[in-house]
C-alpha cells in the first residue's frame, strides 16, 4: 500500500443529540480513489468536512501526512493541499465563471489579472469547458456548473506550490444529474486523476451505483456513524455482508433501518 496521506483515528462528531460519527478510523492513501458509501444521514459528508478541516471532530485525531492537525484548516497549514467539490457546486451567482474559478487567486495572490486569466483558461480546458469564462452560473447546465466547480477545486498558485491540492474531496458530484451527464462527470473525475497538474488522490461520497463502480477503487461503507465494511470495489459483488447486500439490491428488508 502507498503512503497514507490522511488518517482519521477514533474520530467522533455529534450535532446536538445526534451522533453522526462514532469512533471512526479512516485512511486515504496517495494515488487512490476512495469511495465512501452508505445510506443517507450516516455521516459521509461529515467525514469529508472533517477531512477538509471545515469542521472539527468532538474527539479523535486527524493526521495529514503524519502530522497531527490542530483545529480547523484556517488555524494552520496542512502539509498537503486539500480541495473540495461541494454537492451543489457552490458557485457565486454574481461572478462570472472566470471569477469563480480564479476566486482564490484574485483574493489571496499577487498575480496579475492577465496571468490569473491564463491559469483559469488552463483549468477550464482540463474540464472540457473552454471559452465560457465570461458566462454566469445561471447560464450553465447542472453538469457544466459541476465541471466549473472541479476547475475551481484544482486551481493552484504557481508562486506558492504548497497551495496546490494533493487530495480532492467530492461530495455527491453526480447528484441530480441525468445518466449521460453523470457519465461525463465520472469520466472527468478519472481523467483528472491521471492528468498532470490536477490531483491523483481523491475521496468521493456517492449513492449512485454507476458512480461507485466507475470512480472508486476502494470502498468504505458507513452506517450508524461507523465503518461497517471496506474492500475493493469488485468485492461489492462477492461479499456476503448483509449491509452491502441490502444496500446494493435496494431492498427494504434487511439490517438497514428504513426511515418512513
């Protein structure tokens, strides 16, 4: 197994009386495509936000390339960059595509506007969206907005290589898309993994079977705040684990409680 980039050890997180994560151990290795799956409300998106440093766990430890993180992402500097693609794209409606993709550079770098525009165009070309920098999010389809958010997530500052993301976190990137648009996004995720200047390591939260099978190499199954099963994606079809069997089949009968 390759180098562990991110390790969660005994991580727990509650919101009020709802314990979302319960003593979770999780490792993301360099160069891997990790799928995080499970029923709704089992802590999948919460894990991504903990990994990204957007929320802090109530207990447990987080290590980024062997260095323990203290506090949130803004409280220090992680030894590897982490980018996140949110489920709803989270674009600024009042900004153009160019301004959205280059937002971090416009806000936090001293690069001239012409250079930022070049970098934005490079990233847009990587996600198959050349020549749309002057459009606004409202002028784009759902799939195009997702791709713009990918371009923003992989944006880096050439004057500060430490800002380049080494890990991408995808939260339900194909949610709400039709099957064809989903395939485009799934192919793009894999393409970015193999593209120089993008990012070779990622974790993806998804419910969609096609997305699980097309974008993940290793899978972690979460239920009731705990990691209940993990294995290679091919093992989903061969394991006799009752949770996996019920989840894959979509049956209402089994150990997963159906909330009415």
